[in-house]
C-alpha cells in the first residue's frame, strides 16, 4: 500500500504510517464495506487486529461471499415480488371496473325479466368471480416472493416495503367494505413491515 522513490521512506511508511482504506484510495471502484474493513485489518500495524491465521482470513472471506450470494438471491425474489405486485394492482383495477359494470346491470335487470336479459348479468358476475380469484392468486405470489427475499436477507428494505404496500392496499379494501376484523388484521401486518411510510 506504500510506494515511493526513496526505499528508506517506503520502509518507514510500512512501519509507522496508517494504511489508506481501499474505499478511500479508490472510491470509483465501489469496494464493499466488509472487504474494505477486512483489508485494513489485514494491513494493521497491530497483530491483534489482523485475522489470526490464514484459515481465519479464509473463513471471513467465505462469510462475506455467502452473504453476497444471499443478498443477490434476495434481489431476484424482490424483482419477482415487484412484478407480481404490479400485476395485482392492474388486476384489482380491472376487478373494480367489472364490479361497477355488474352493479349497473343489476340495477337494470328485474327478477321477472326474460332469461336472455339476465344472461348478460350472469356472464358478467362469472367474469368478476374469475378475475377476483386470479387477483387473489397474484397477491399470494407477490407475498411469497417478498417473503422468500426476506428469508435470504431479513433486512431487505424493498421486500419489507413491498409487503407493507400490499397489506396497506388490503387494509384500504377492508376499510371500504367496513370490515373491522380484516382492517385490524391487515393493519397489524402493515405495522410489522412498515418503516414509517404508511
């Protein structure tokens, strides 16, 4: 870590000068904090600060690499969660539009009307039912993906916020339905994952 034209000055620097941390020496390289800390400890003047053996150094590097793999896997799951959550929002908007159409048809169709006139309402109701089930499945897929991300990286902020957003939408739906039990359940889940956004 030390260089220069005068060998005596280089030797003096090696013996007495503090090492410049890699992140400070090469900020453009985006060196991870864990590796920066490990490099500084390896080059410490104090033997007690350094990893005691090559095996200890190897183990610390392995821990870092394992953590990196877990974070990378978490990011893959977060991406899947974001895709499913976005799809769920689109499906919910579609379901709401279908529900409005069903309400409109119900207001026009009377119990004594001919079957042909009722058929359009029945078809619309069936479409709403199918769309609602599909939205429930997508919601479950989004929750699963975010949950798997947290399984790999419990502190993953995006996964926690994704879950908080999903449960907040469910809370708002329960609020609109005046379903106090569901409101309480979903609000508890929001509080479990929220960082103050909701």
